[in-house]
C-alpha cells in the first residue's frame, strides 16, 4: 500500500542540518597504530577514513588546540598490490577505461609510479619524483578549466599546487579527453596528470584515493620501504606524514551512521525496516555524502540499492523522506517519466547514478543510524 505524503513527512525527521553520515572523534590516549585500530573498532567503527578536503577540515576541527601527530586509518602494505588511483576525490579508476600509450604502463611493480600525458593525449607512466610540467583541474566552465602549469614539480608538489590554487590535478578519462585540451600540449612535452599508484590501504577497506602527504616526508618514506602508517600533523602544516606503526600517538576514530542492509525488499518495506531498526532510509544532500554512500553501495549484490528519495504524483515532485528538499541531484540521464509508486535507487556499480524505480522492485537498501 502506498504511503501518503502526509504520513511520510510526519515520520521523517528534519535531520539534514544537524546529522552527519559519519562523525569523527579525537582520542587523546597514546597508542600504537594497531592498538588504536582495535580501540576504534571496539568503541566506534574504525580508525578515521579521510575521503576529501572537507573531511580534513572536520578532523582538524576535532583536534583543535592539539599539537603534534595523530594516527588516521591508512597504512602501507609493502607486500600488497600496487593500485592505480585518481587524485581527484570521488573519481574511480577503471582499468577498462584508459588511454595508455602502447606498451604502457611499463614501470614495473616495484616502484611508486605516477602518470603523464603527451601531445597525443596518451598516458605514460613516470617516476613520481621526476619534475615535470603538469595540468590542474578547476571546477569551472571557463576556458581555464584545465590550467597548464609550466613550472617543473614532482607529482606530490604538483598535486599540492593544484589543490591550493585550483581544485586538483586533472583526473579521469572524461577530463583527459575534453576537447579543451586539444592542441594545447605541443611537441615532445609531457605533463603530469592526477594518476598514481601505491600500496596504502584504509583500515575499513574502503577504496578512497584521497591522499594529503607532505611531499618530502612521503619521498623519504618510500625510499625506506618499511611498513609504515599515516598520521596528521596537528600544527600549522596539517599535512600527512608517515611513521613507524609501533610508535604511540593520539588518534582519530570515525563512527559510521550509514549501514547497508543486504536483504531484498520493496521500497516501502525497506523504509519500515530502517525506521524500526535504525533511523531512516538514507538521505544524500551533497557530493561528499554521495561519495560516502556509494562506497557502501559497492558491497551490495543487487544492481541497485534503495535510498530515501520518493516521488509524489499528487504534488508532482521528488522529496527525501527525512523531509529535505532534493537540492543535490545525481540522476542518470534518460527519458524515464515520473510516475506514481516510484522511488530512487542508486546503481551499485558504474558511476553510482540514481535511477527511478517502481516501489515494488526488491533491492538491498541503505539506512541511516541517526
């Protein structure tokens, strides 16, 4: 039976101004990285995962007034597989969608490689310490969307430059094939792009590629090739550094307020389940929340997961069951008509777009805990 709009709004809570999909906690006790990990997993969810600069700001706010280093949930698995990542948060590397020059990548598995682009817009792998020109990405539709920087910097220095002055290093196949780049790289010049490979892993198993290293410290750490862990410097520098995991430091935990329910249900049954056992079907109000939720959705075995966005045919608009207007949108392009008995589901693969689905279809779903 279709729930009325009135009932949905009554049951929803106006949470979006006060709730977060995940919260950080600063723990002043000094522990080695493994003991800190166990503490966080016992009392919260895990050691802190950091997915973007917004998270960095939230962490620093939690550690305000503190000095020195604090562990986060990133550790170097020197015996692990080296994985390619894009520098821009939320941009996922797909090995089936690349533009490598023939014979590339060829740096071997024993080095931390980065990538550059040539005049044919093909990619080549390079040593990250090599100083070259680079291309930034700016979240703007102006002609300067992809500034070419002719200063020579190593990859980490280039990343820092782009994040401070623009948005990030240019990242993703779509950006690197943009027509605004055509003809701008001349001759045999190469420009660094936002593609890198490393062995660092987040404690909770998430695939976030965000890194915020102190370039010189990271280079020294790589040359030593030790099992090391990541920490944030709670001082004016506020960069990440590496250290021996056995050292004792304060640390950051995070508490996850999103849970994936791996039971197939209709949208209405999923709504009641979330409200009976947790808080509500999840609301996604900005890009940062989209990135967090889509990471959870990857573990589902259904092609879509239900979210808390719903269509009312009576009033002809989409709304969140938390009573929030749909301001941020991530709908897939298509010609699906808005109809009664439709709700929004996120695809668990691909670009994690939202699709309009009939309420009676059964998928896994995402609940918020508070």
